[in-house]
């Protein structure tokens, strides 16, 4: 009897060890699957639902500060285009490898004119009310008139005195060789943002503090 019990114990030890090894393998596989699922979900969200953006400059002060981190909603313009005042994340027309963040000022089909630090739409006598501007607009604040093509938008930063926006892109296109002259840049629509190149509408800042971007009521 004693020998039989010893044989049973001898058999149980490796069996328990095998079960423990299987449990460890199952746990490792479970963790791998969980991590893979989380990464897959994150990639899906980042490529199809949201866009994560880092703000390197002060062109959108005081609405957005340098080093702020934002989340944009990729599905915002599936059924219709941006509205005036929307803050959008988009590919820079002159070099689409760069991602910019600006505010929509002029809509598709409109004529936009900048006179003495004010924006006028479709020859209106009343300028846009722009309470979001950082300070008095003094730089590149006069003498620009553009007709915005269908499917395109004109954008500027809230910090008008320090923003590389649609006012300057024709000149930048000429300097970079993307256009031969100012008229060529206009004809190539390099002063405007194509709706197809909009990555999303900025909806919330999550770093350093959470802040929801409110729609502008014109």
C-alpha cells in the first residue's frame, strides 16, 4: 500500500507541474490577446474615428496654446462641410506632409475680403465679429480679396499677427516651387483647404487641462 501511495504521489507531481505550465501559457496568451485587441482598437480609432494632434506654435493663441494636445473628430464632415468658426485639423496645401490647425473663416463659394483688420464676406458692409482673436490685428490685415472655390475653405489662426495661414500660402507656394507665381498658386487652389484634406474637427483639448472647443455663433 505504501508503495502504491508513493507511486500516486510521484505521478501527481509532474501532472501538477504540467497543469501549472498550461495555466501560465493560457495567462500569457490571454494577456497577448488583450494587448493586441487594445492596440488594434487604438489604431482603428486613431485612423478612422479620431485624430490626435500636437500644437507646436502659438498661431491659435489664446484659444489653443503651444504644446496643447487635441483630439479631433474625423467623422464631423461626412455629411456636410465645416461651418464658419470651426477649428479644423488638416494637411497643409503647400506640403501635405505637414499637419496644421486653424479656424475656418471663409466657406466654399464665398468671396472673402480683408480690409483694415476686418473680414468681410460676399461684399457685406458688416465685418465678421471675431471675439476669439488674441489681440488687435495689425499684420497682413488689409488688401486681400479671394474667391473661394467649391469644396475649399479659407482658414486663419486666432493669433493673426503670428500665424502662417491662408494669407501667406501663395507666397510660400512660389518660394517652395509649388507655383510659378501668385496667380498660379491661386489657380492651383494652394491658398485654400480642400475638404478632402481635412482630417477632423478639433473638439477637445486633453493636455495640459481638459477644455471643450465651443462652436462660434455668427
